[in-house]
């Protein structure tokens, strides 16, 4: 969902499937992602429960893709956070397109330490197909993809775009209202800024909820917002990106299942 949730989707009106599936949201939009326990729980070595979530993605109101997010803990204690987008409806008329992004990280000193990030889209460019390795001993992040290899020095706390979603929610859950994160992006470190700007009631397939609204501040062209529901463990339920071109991209939660907990549908 970039809370953000960062959801990055490139728009190519000639190829609607690609426009929705090329890796962009993460917030952002959305920015976009997830926090599930009380603030104290994040200090117990278990930042949040494993889950799977399904969103409907729409462009200017037309359903274009199904987006699945999942979080799983590996036997060695690392976490894998993944986003998978599959074209549907008119966006699949030219064949189903699938894009994925995966972040592997560990929870160290009550924070996310990214180890590896991969993104893949069959018709994407070098920025859509990445394989980042985070070396914390040398403080460098390296893209080992053959399409566009690069390496850059990174400050402490550097994240990938997908893990940024989780980081923001950790702080949102803890009561913070302004957020800034260094993120490895196109051969450099880019700083993303967000702010909680209000509260709003939101209608979901499973009912109406009070939500916290977070907006991205560092983008002068497009407006990105994320809706997080404290009642559903601060889960991000909606991502919305208004592009300067007039295109509007929305992700709305359809189903969420926390492992070993109740399912909402």
C-alpha cells in the first residue's frame, strides 16, 4: 500500500496491463506497509504476525489488477515481505501480466534491517527489475542485476521501498505523526517524508472503520495518501495516488488474514 504505502505504478495508456503492474507503490502509493501489535509488542522480538492481504487496484475507477501482500517469518528468524500484482479485467486482454517485489529483512534493535530486495516485471525496464544486496558491514547497497548494476554508500537505517511501508506503520502505531526514511532508489539514497494529516471514516467490504490518514510530503507532482485502521492492527486499508496527469490509482483492501487469527472478508 508506499502508509505509506508506497505503490508505484507506471501509466502507459497504450499498454494498460503494464501500466498497472510495473513496480512503483509501494506508497508509495502507496506508500504504501504494516503494523499489527500494540506499541509495546514491537519490543518483544516479534514485530507483528504473519499475514496475507488482497487489494483491488483501480485506475480512474476501473479495476485493473489484484494485488496481494504477504509477510512470513523464516526458520532462521528473517522476515520476507512480498507484493504480487496480477492484471485483471481489461488490463489482461493482452495477456495476464505479473509483477513481484520481495524484501527480506531482520528485526534488530527494534527496527527493520533490510538484507535483500528483488523486483521483477517481464516487460519492465532496469528500474522494474532490481536485485539489491544491503551490506551493513561496509555500509553499501549494491544492485547486482545485470541490466543496470550500481553501488552506493548508505546511511544507517536505509530501507527498500517495500520495507518502508512497514517502518512507517511501526512509528504510526507508536504515536508518531511525522516520518522520514532513507531509501535505496535508482543508484542513490532518496529521502521520503510523510505526515499524518487527519482522521477519516472509511467504508470497506467488511464494514466501516475510523482510520488515520497519512500523506507523502516530498513529491511536488503527485499526491499520495494512505489510510490506516487502528482497529485492524493499524493495517493499511487504502492507498490513493493522484498523478499530475489526471490519472488516479487506488488500492482498496478486500481481504485480510492474520495467521492463527480471524479472517476478515
